[in-house]
C-alpha cells in the first residue's frame, strides 16, 4: 500500500477506531477491509449494520475523492442480504457516473467466500476547488 | 432509563464501542444519543457518516424491535445535510408503516440546537416468531 | 388554483398524460392528486408503482422548484406500503433541508381515507442561475 | 418474444398506456424498452423521472416475478444521471440477492448509445404461495 493511501486511512479516526483498512484506491475506485471482532456485533451477536455501512462508506469516500476534488456524501442507500458474525469483509467501490458537481458509486460488500453481504449506492457532491 | 433499555444498549457491543446511548424506547419509537469525540471524525475532521448512520440505526433497531417480534434491517436510505465536528447528536425513530412482515421507520438526526443533520428511512423484515 | 400552478401542470406532458393534477404549491411545499383509473393498473390489477412514483415526483418537482431556482432530481427513494386499485391518491411534499446547491424533500402519499400508501424521499440539485 | 412475455406486457395497463415494452425475461433478469415521445416529457422538455422509473420498474417486476412466486416492490432507490428528450431507452434488471422472502435487483437504464441515464436498486417481498 502506498503512502498516500496509508495517510488517508490514518487520518480517518473513525475508520481506525473500528479497525477498517483501506486496501487500494484508483481513479473512481477503492477497496476496504475489516475483520469482524466482538466489538462489531450488535445485540443479536451479528455484525452491526453500522460497521458494514462504515466499511462501504470508506471505499465510497476514497473512490469519490480519488479525482483530486473534495467530495462529500449526499445520499446513501444500502441493502443488507446476509448476517455475518466473524471473518473478514471487503467493500469495493465502482464509479457509475460522474459530472462536474455530482458523482455516484456502487459498493458491494462481500465475505471471504466472495458471497455478497450488502450493496450500497452513494451519491457525492463535489466541492468547487478554491482558487 | 429502565432496565430493559439498559440491557438492550449494553448488549449492542458496536454501539457501546462507539459511545452511543439509547435514551428511550416506546411502541414503534426510540431515541438515541452520541457525543461526538475525536475518534468519531473522518479525514476531513468532521463526524464520519458511519457514526451518524450507526446512531440512527440504533434508534431504528430499537423501534423496530419494540413490538416483541425480532426485526432486521433490509433497506436503509440516509441523506446527509450538515457537517458537525463536536457536541451531542440525537436520533429519533418514528414508525411510518407496519404490517405482519415489514415495517418502515423514519429517523431524524438533530444537533443540540435542534437543527437537522441527517434523515434516514429504514425498512425492517419481521421474523416469524418460533412457537 | 392560480395561473402559475395551472401553467406548470399543463407544461408537464407526462403528468397530464397520466391524469396527475397539481393542487397547490408553496415555498418548499406542494400537493398533487391523481384518480386511479384502469390505465394506472399493473398486471396484478393494482396501481402501478410508476403512477405512485410519478404522483409523488410531481409534488417533489413543484416543491423543489418553488424558490425560483431550477432544481432537478438527483436521488429518490420510495417505500411502498399498501396496494390500491381505485380512488384518489394525494402526494404532499415537505422540505426537510435546503442549501445553495442541494435540497431534500419528503413526499407522503395517502389515500382518500388518509392512510399512508407510500413515502418518498428526494434530493434535488439546484442549478446556478444564469446571469 | 414468446407468448408469456407478451401476455405479461399486455396485462400491465400502465406500461401499455406509456409505451413500455418488455423485451426479454430470464430467471432473475429482464429487459424493457421505451421510445421517448412528446407525452413522456416534463415541463423542462426532458424525459420525466416518472417514465424512467416506470421503465426500470417494469424490468424489476418482470425479473422479480420470474421465479414463479408473486413478488411486490417494497423499496426502490433511483439515481438520475443525464437528461434525455428523445430516442429509445433500455432498462436491464439483474438479480443481486434472493432468499425465501426477499430479493434485490439492480436496474441500469441506458440510451441508444449505451450511456447510463439512471440506475435503480429495488427490493421485492416474495409472497408465500397459496396451497
């Protein structure tokens, strides 16, 4: 992992607090990972929707900020398919559309077996660069 | 806060790890709180979308499980309106619709001044009780 | 209904083709109506999701364009609660949040008895006025 | 196009009223088409969000009902990327996940040049077959 990605990951205190790692970032894409631990579980002893959201959101943030323009999440929709309680989860962000002010990404969350756990769609607003 | 709420809050390891407290639960409603700390911030030093989602999700889970039937999140949409970097945030869940198998809730996230920070809409699937 | 509303409603060829009427428009709010007819039904003989969406979308468009700045839908989430096959349906749009470039609205769709049929949340992008 | 598809398309009065054709249906997939005409336009003379939604919804309905179990839409999220005012639009539905009671589909809407116009994600509830 290169230094820029490492810095981005270190700067995100919430991701760090929750054990999420950024694996890679490309133009309009990114991949993140988390290993589900005891402190990620909810009252039913399955991975909390919040950790799955945060994992996917990290890939979304990295992908939407990969073009050198600050982008912030506006709208996010997530569907949950399968309960997990251990093992590693991966989120992969793909750019669906991008214009000057708005960009939309799809994040698929999968487990170690490659099975889909959740899918997220997110739209980011791209700030006008200061001159 | 009564004992049942306390137990539900304690059992949710992820909410606990992230400092989220359940304030109240009624039939189809719930309220949760978090105080934004350094470890809730993202790389831009604003509260991470993940902590706002998790706060609202806790109110959603409490409200959707308030009728004595286990309910799990199926779909969640969240819109973010305003960046915050400190202070307390509140999420309040309201039941919009409920039938035998599905129920939908709205969660408004506000800051201490009562200004809206985000709004979430979530649908839960209600499991058939075992006999 | 005043002339401006009438003109807006007449200009929307798709709404007209499908019998949707704009009832009122205020700053950040609007109300629309449709009477469910045979040609609004799907293969199961219930009102098509498309007519319910279009009804709510009309209220959304009217409300988001009510401030004198052109606004276009970016993201819309809709949840369907109840099947209907006749009678009038109403959609009422309420502004949840608005800044310079983005605004979010909630549209509740109800039947004649006031029961909720569907709820929609929509975010619009506000174009920069030409000088 | 085979007879079953033809019948499904004919039975959907709303799709018929708005010129939407079902092109193909497979197990968990479907494709639909509409040619944008004057009566599909909104007040800004671009294709109404309602016709794009309805097109994608037709592919969603066909795909989610392709397994021999009645399925109804519960939640739909759609993001709009590009305005169009003429030509043919296509919606293609793909199954993302399916269990006994719920199934989720992704619908991409493209124009004749293959460019993406909108993307939709929809969850359907699968009714228990009567015995």
